[in-house]
C-alpha cells in the first residue's frame, strides 16, 4: 500500500511535468516570419537566408563554405557594422518570464570583416531584475580578435533565475574608421525555455506536499 502511494506521487509529478506550462512572450526568435517582427532594430539589420563571408585576407576560417546559413529553419538576423551612415546596428526585444528558473538560448556568429587596427565590435547584453549581464563581446579591451578573424556559429545559454522582465540586445559597430569594411553579426534561434530539472523537482515537491497534507487530514479524521 505504501509503495503504491509513492507511485501515485511520482505519477502526479510526471503528469504535472508533462502538462503545458505558460510560455515566455518572446516573439519571432527564429526570424521565420522572414522579417524582424517582434524586434526593435536600428541601423542596417534584416532577416536573411544567407550571407557571404567578409573574408578579405583569404584566411582559413569559418564559414568553410564561404557563406553563412541559418542554424535552424530558413532565416536568421543579420546586423551590419556599417552602412556608411550610422556605422552601428542593434536588435532588441523585451520579454517576460512566467516563473523562476527559466533560461535564454540563442546562436550567433561574428564575421569580423576588418583589420585589428580598425576593430568592429559585437556584443550581446541581457538586462533583467538584477541588472545587465554581458553574454558575449568581441573587440572590446581584453576580447580582441586578430585580422579578419571570424567567430563561427556559437550557442549561448544564460540563466533567467527570477521571474520578471528582461531585455536582450545585440549590437555591432564600426568604432574607429567610419564607412570602412563591414563586419556582420548573425543571430538565430533565440528561445526562452523552462529548465526541465527545476520543473520536475517543483512538481514532485508540490505533489509530495499535497500527499502529506492528505495523510495528515486522514490521520486527524481518525477516531
């Protein structure tokens, strides 16, 4: 009898784990609308199917094929460091998590189509209830790249420990020589998802607490 009750508790926990949960309100993270719906963009930013590599020195580096493809689906966001007018580009979205213990994931590449003497910068910042956090940065002090050095598609995972509002911002800029060779920051597959382990533990805790309360009530009702 006692073992069967533990099975019921575990079964309830698994059922709660498998039930649909409220989703974060991040929009169009894969850019599969073919545009920037849901995002705020400044400067030369667009959704694209592919981009040529800005490999001016002919170095052996990513992408091996000579052009960039999406990591999933058919589209990704392309931010250019210069359009001969603004020399900066940004892509921003604010979203809210429905509970504690979620995480942010995305893919990015940085095609540094310039020389180390004239560095273009690239950065991602996440600002939440606890303040801003830098998720990646290139060509800022301590994070310099060499001549025409590319960062291949890279997967980033960032915890969202507390419920609340978060702002994700990607930026790239030409910092020294306006209108020089452009670099490209690519972004794809931006997702906000619950951490499975935390959900399962929470469900087990909730189910076990409910079972204990029921046990106590049953005991209280006994003569």
